[in-house]
């Protein structure tokens, strides 16, 4: 089975969802080609014009040996047509989605891309149509299956981490902080209320793994927190483990966040950082299955949970060790077979072997 994989970007989204599991599968002998998201990469398409001036896709030139094609976040208006053309030629098409684009907050940096205010060629509506046309839809959460695969041709592929994350030194600095940016989390830090401000006033060290822009304003801090600045993907998890003794995952009670995956939690666990999260669906599941982490739903609960982990070194060490132990089974090296299985299912569906 020859598989061609097209990541949406060269950042976290493309690597966690597509590139890293593909790399592991290739090492295991699977015939997979990853086509990087560059201007000259991808497929050559021919476009015609209807009498009313509407553009229509007339043909797509793809590798002659392609049997399964995996697309990530296909939100261009011509991509549903492209998927239909591929399937009409016997090629199985898998669409992978890791966010609910229809419910992105207006202040989120990605909103412009997928809303009416942005490029008219791009829209979350086109992504929905692409999923309808696809042979199979894979998502990072069960909630996203309900959004993108109501037709039943879908499968959940949880996020995992590279095994190399477990090789980073498990440090436990007496700090707490947030790995993120308000560019993509404009309404989440507000869940903390005055918890961070109160802990900082008591002398605890708060910091941000990220640009730190706007954090002091939202958290009402007297001074700007220590921030790492932008961190490369290759250094991301290591920096979290180095900078944070306790990690925070505040998530507002929105439909968008109900669909969010457990990624921040498992990044922290892999590097030995105990975490506290809002009780969203995937974090309740992670907490239940791993026995790790703390769930906090009010500023008071956040304050108490952070305070306890910062002041109880034994508990912090226990959480760090338990998290790393759990993550031994949550790597791509241990789970890439799930991607191969899903792609095989798409191959079989396309050929009418199974439904």
C-alpha cells in the first residue's frame, strides 16, 4: 500500500499529527512518502471556468503509484472537488483534523484564515465539505469525530510524543507557568482569575514558555513574567521540562476547547512536569487513565492546586515519576501502528472490502 502524506505545515500541527508517525512507520518498512508543505510540493491541478465565471477543478496530477493520500486541514474551496476526483480514480483519501475550525475564537490568530474575513478561498466550510467527500476522517479527539465524521467513516488517533522526549533530564525547578501564547489562546488564561497574581505576591516564581505578550495584563500581574520567547518545535518539550516545575493548562469552557486534545498534558508528563488543567473532556480522560494531573475549575481551585504542588516536593516528585512512567506507552514508536491501521481501513473502504 503506497501512501502519500501532505502535512498542513512544518510546525507542531504537521509533525504531531502526520510527519512523526509517518517517520516511525517508514522506519518499520511501510511505503510512505511525506510531501513537505512547500510552494513546489503537492499535486498539480488544472482549473477551468464555468459560464457563470465559477472556477472548477478539471484534473489533478498525482503520483501514478498513489493508493492512499493523507491530507491535513484541507480548507481550500477546490479541495473537496480534488478529493472527489481522487476517489473517482480509485485512490483512498484520508483527511486529518485536529481543531474545530468553525468555533475558533475571533481573537485567535487562526480565525482570519478560516473565517469570512480572511482569504475567500479558505474556509472552515470547505474543510467540512472535504471531510464529507473523504474516504476516512481521522481526528485527535472524539468530539472532533462528532463534528467532522458524522457519516461514520472516521477514527480517533490520539496525539502522542516522540520517544526522545523521555530522554530529556527530568528537572523539577521550584517554578510554575504556562506554555502557550494568547495569539492562539486568547480567552484561556482568564480561567486562572487572581490565582497566579496571588502566588507571585507570595514569592512563587511564575514564567511563560512562549512570547509572554499580554500575559501580565490578563493575569493582572504587577510586572511582566519571565518568558522564554518563541521556542523551536525541536526544543519545545525540553524547554518545558527545564523551565517549569508545575505546568498550567487553563482552557475556557467553549466548544472549541471541548474538542482540544491532551497534547499539552502529555508533553509535560513526558518531561517530568506535573500539570494542572481545566476539566475539559480530553483532560478528564487523561487524568482518569494516567492517574496523573490535577483538575481545577475555579480560581480558588487553581490557587490551591498550584500551591500544593509547589510546596509539597514529595507530591511533585511522585507526579513527575508517575507521568513519565505512563508516557512510556504513549509514544509514536509504540503507537504509530494506529496510523497504519487507519490508512489500511481507508484503503479497504475505497475498494469496497469493508465499510
